[in-house]
C-alpha cells in the first residue's frame, strides 16, 4: 500500500510536497518515516498522512503541487529471506 506524507511551509523535513512510503500498514509506514526523517518518537513531523485512494482525490495530486513542491522521494522496506 502507498501512504503519502505531506508537508507544510516550515519546521518539517521538507518545505511543501510529499513523500510516498510503501508499507503493509499505516503503522509500518509511520515507522519507516521516523527511521528516515525523524530521530525521536514524538508526533509524526508532517502535515497529514493519506492512503493512496484519499490522496488521489486531493488538489495536491491533481495539480502535482503542494507549496511549490511535489514528490520528494518514494521509500519502501525490502526484507530478504536467506
């Protein structure tokens, strides 16, 4: 599943735009976000978290713009069994 973490104009990892995180659940997506962008366990430092279906209904998606930025990166967790 894809989760979209959106950002505001200041005090967040990015100014505007969003990050896509591929994960099995919202909880796992939040863990990946924290591992990549946030070193503490406080509240997630983004404006909003959308599922893919929800995000595709937003003006951000339709215009590919959020405060002058779009997608910054896409992350996923790959577990390989040996």
